[in-house]
C-alpha cells in the first residue's frame, strides 16, 4: 500500500508533498521520491531509499526543489526489490531511474497497486521500441500511457482511458505531462485516492491525512474514473472521456483518527482490508482461471517431483502452515510436517532429497525462520519463501519466492498478513495436487473458483461484527478461554487463541477437541468460556459432543460454524455463522469472527490494541 501525493497551486510544491508523504508513513514504505515542475521547465525527479528524511535531506526539506506543481510517492515494493532505480516517480523516457535532475520525458508517474498483466504489456512496448530501466510494473504503465499519447496524438485523459481499458489489476495513478505544465492527471481502480480543493490550490493523495492540513473538503475518485487537476480546480471524467460531476465530502475527523482511515485502530482497519489483500494475493497467481506459479519459479515439473513438504514458521505464520498441512495432505496426498522454526533449526531433520521446505514469514526477516531456511539449504533441500516483503532476507535467500500481497501491516497482531498466508498455502496445495494428477479438470476448476470467491465471503462475515462486539463486551472480564476444534478447525483455533491472548492479555489456550479428556477438562469450571470452531462437517458432531461435556461442567459455549452445518445454536449459548465454502478453505472465513472477538475484547478492556505489551511486529533476534 504505497502512498501518493500531488499538488498544484501557487506555493512551492516540494514542502507540501513532503508533508503529505509524512502523513502517509503509517502505510509502510522502503523508498520515496518527488517529481516537481516550475512552469514550462522540465520535471525534476529526486528519489531516495529508506526513510522519508533521506529524501528530505537531499532537497533541504523541499527548499532546494523549486516549482509549484508536483507528485510524490512512498513505495512498498511489490514488483522489483527496494532500490533507488525502482523507487517512484517513473518516467516514459529511457532514464537510468536513479539519477536526480530534469528528465526529458513526455510522462512522469507514480502508482499504488498491482498491474497483473504488466509482463504482457512490457513485451508489447519492447516491440514498439521502448526500453526499461526498472523491474517495476509502474514503469510499464507510465510508458503505456506515453505510447497511446503519441501514437494516437490524443490528450492526457484519452491516453489514460485507453490505458485503463488495457490494464488488468488494481491501481491509483498520478501523472504529469510535459505538454501540460501546472496540471496533474490521475486515475484509479480499486486502490484509494482522494482529491482536495481550496482557493487556487488542488491536492491529491492516497488517503485523507495527507491533505487534511490544507482542506477538509474531499472528493473521492470513483472506480475507472480519471481526473484533471489544475490550481483550484478538479475535473472528473468517465471511461468514455466525458466530463462528469462529483460532489465533495466534508471531513470532520481529527488528524490522528484520519491516519487510520477513520478507524479507531490499525488492527480493525487491517481486519477490514482482508478482502482486498486476499483478492490481490490470489490475483497475482491465478491467471484466466489457472494457477501460475512461474513468477515464484515453481514449474509443474518441479511440483510433480516434490515428495513431501516441511513448513517452518513462527506464531501466526506457523498457524497458517498448520492449516496448509491439512489441505496439502488431503489434496496432494503427500506427507506434510508443520514445525515451529525455533524447533526446526535445532532438530536433526531428515527430509527426503525431493522435499520442499516452505518458510512462512510476514516480514521476511524473522530470525528463527531465517535460520530454518539456512538449515534446509545446507542439506540441499529446495526452499520456498512465503513472505510479504519484497527484497527481504528470506526472499533473497530462498530458492523460490511466493509473495503475499497484504501490503504493510501496522498493528502488531497480524490479521491480513495471516489471511494472505492462508491463501498462499491453498494455492500451493492445489498446484501440487494438480501437478501430481490428483485432480480432475472439474475438481481443479471447482477449487480455483471457491478460492476466488473467498474475498466476497470475507466481506459478508465482516457485516456481522456488531454481534461479536456485543459478545466481547459481555465476556471481556473472562479469566480463561479455551478454543477447540478438530482437523482444520484445530488449526484455526490456534490462531483464534493467539489473537485473544496477545492483545487482551486473557489466558487462552487452543486444544484439539479430542484431547480435552486427556487432562484439559480438569480446568473447566462454571463460567469458563469454551469456543468451538465447527466448519468440518465430518468432525462437527464429535466436537459438539466435546463441547457438551464442557457445558455439563458449567462452561459457557460459543460456536463458529458454516451456514447449513447442523443446528449448532441448539447446542451452544452463542453461535456465529459464516458463509458456506469448500471445507478446505473454511478457515479463511472462520478466523474473521475470532479476530474480531480478540479485537473487541481488547477494546472493552481499555488496552493498547495496536501495540500490545512486550511484543514486536517482527522478531529479528532469537
């Protein structure tokens, strides 16, 4: 989730752009850059890696970069490693992309989002004489706009509209054209972008915080809409190039709240970002209804030769691996072991020479997971990294990389990164099963379609958050909570329990339901909350029987199940239903109420949700 800003008006642009980018730092980034124009002079581009202050120092906090029109960007790498060359803005000419100074390009642009067909477009542009200096999908889009602009001798809006028809993916884009000084052009599809207008000045940003200092009257650009910005003016256009009217919204939030997009905490904002994060992750590897892992370096021949899978990870990433273990074993019919990375690295593991070791890590820097990766490589075993950060150490050192596209995650307690890890494990399971001939063509299509339907179903689960909020307030003073389930439901119970304990500080444990009578049931007493995850129809009655044994000892029961499964409300005190999906993927839906339960319990207890005590977002030391 990169940050975009733009400004055109009467005051110097660079300080305004830097200020706006500073308000978007919460989105996470690895590099930053500006492009500024003074009248009809060439746009001057300046980039820097690392923190925004590195860019500010280059231009003396903006004072050394004259001009009253410009665009800026903070980049979170998705295509291409974090570097000055890959940093935005990008240009339509053949610049090195790293040197600062004026650029002889028709078009300069910045981008937030993912262009799914960028390789196809890149090949087209190469055939038409374009060359590329970066490994980003953004440079492809900038040059595609330039291509249409020159080939058809049309205006910026028409060139941008032609681009939007041709491009697949999600994007928020801002451009400056050499022939149109003092103007900024923008477009969006599925990625956020807002416009602010005040006396003689116009502002553009990915989110409200960047412009709130200057105006509280905000325009939201509609999907597949473009906009022309002049000082004090904003003109909106549909995909046919016809100008359309737009109404503004007056923002009443204070700046601190606006930085979270109107949400009280980053965690609840990120919970609501899960549909988009899962959708982006799946779209990056599913093309025209087929799983394509070529970008991860996994061909059908490689997958066919995999004899067993080992998963090494920590915390929630390990829970995603446990869920993946059940799905891969069931579909691909090969042995899978999900190990804690901190144990894996010190054990004498004995994988087969044709094994695949999967390392799951949001940051790509987790110390134990990195050590597990290196231990596997020392044994000559193929390694696959499932990570969220492009260019991270684990990504660089693994033999193959499957990127999750959750974007930066600010809250310490992971939600959307975990959900994208689950999605990645589903994709791997189906790809392995297909490569080994375990799926008919109809089964393969069915599983892919069921995966692609998950984001919309997650959105439906989120619509019921008020009931969970009520229940959380009722049980916020609980002393002990137990989560139980069987099979995949047990894997999701592990994650639900962790969400509860790490942000509410309530003692919480997850158990395989069949283990209750092997000791744990001695802890059940009157008023104890027992939460059963009940999405696996074949195992549901057995778990309900275990819950009944807890009720007989005074426990209060909550059940999370799928629509159409059993009459669970007849057996529990409080039931939450999630949409029906294939049972292999039900965890992606069942985990959402558990995330919300942990969140609302923490809120009810008055705790610091985003920064729980003693915890860090990325554990980079042992």
